[in-house]
């Protein structure tokens, strides 16, 4: 049994605004963010027919302990993402996981569904996450909670579509334009989109420790 989530008042106050809307949840460390992330957010708006995409800057990645050692502080990543992407009304950058105090996707989804029961959510992730998805905490609970939009990433198409996740749920695949509206669970779509070469790993390798230590925000393309 899951404990009842503790929801800040500020999040409850947003519930009326998003009532009846469909929101894509694009979580990530964004360490650092790059235009490839923004490319996926734009494609999600268009292909999934969403009202908005929330780019959720996570406090850390429980599956990437070594990467967390090279991770800039959450506030730095949040500020950098906002400055670099210049959020719009439909693509928003948020620290909602930090405010909720959640560290796992399943916890975040339960909290949001509790606070905003009349908002439809779609989970957005890159194909590079498909191989590790069945190691996520309560991954089966995630599948039961929201539909999932999986965006192709260079070098991950075959690995993604042959992953344990897709093999176990192959009869639950649906077309992208129906994903946000379906009430069936599990439900997922794989979206092939124009490729973008942006890579947070490549950017970190290029900047080295400057990304971690330098508190002056940079524009990265």
C-alpha cells in the first residue's frame, strides 16, 4: 500500500487551471539541457495533441549513481534550463518534483494524480530509457497510471523496440494521436521524429568540470 502523498498548497492551487487539460510530463536531469530536449517537447505537443508539456527538472537520477557525482545542483540545472529554453505558455520548466519531495517517477505520478485528478497526463521519455525502464521503482505501477510516449533517439531504435518493456506490452501499443485520450492501461506509442544530434553527455564531456563548478549559466546548442 502506498502512503498518501504530501502535496504543497501551491500545487493544489494549480489544479483548477489545468482541469480538463492534457499535459505531457517530460522528466529528466537536464544535465545540461540542450536543443534536442526542446525538440522532443515541441514534437510531443504536435504529435500527441497536448495542451502543454512540463519539463520537470529532477533532483537526481536514482539509477545513475555515478552520473549523480557529475551532476550540477538542481537549482543550477533549473535556472540553466529556463534561461536556455525560454519557456512558453505551452512548454514550461518546473521543479515540481523538488517541491513534492519525490525522487521516483512512480511517486511523482501518484502525487500529481492525487492533486490534479481532472488533468490527463502523458509520460514522455526517450528511447534510451526503454532498456532500463523495468528497473525503475514500481515500473508496473507507472504503466497502470499513465500512457507513455517514447521518442526515438539516435542509436536506440532497435534496442528500444526489442527491450523487455516493449516485448511485455507489445499488444498495448497505440497510435500517437490516440495516446492522450485512451483510457486503456498500459498504453504506449513509439514516435519516430526528425533526428537531433544534441547530447547532454557530449556537452558534459566538452565542458568537463566547468559545468559542475561554474555558476554562470551558459547557452548550449
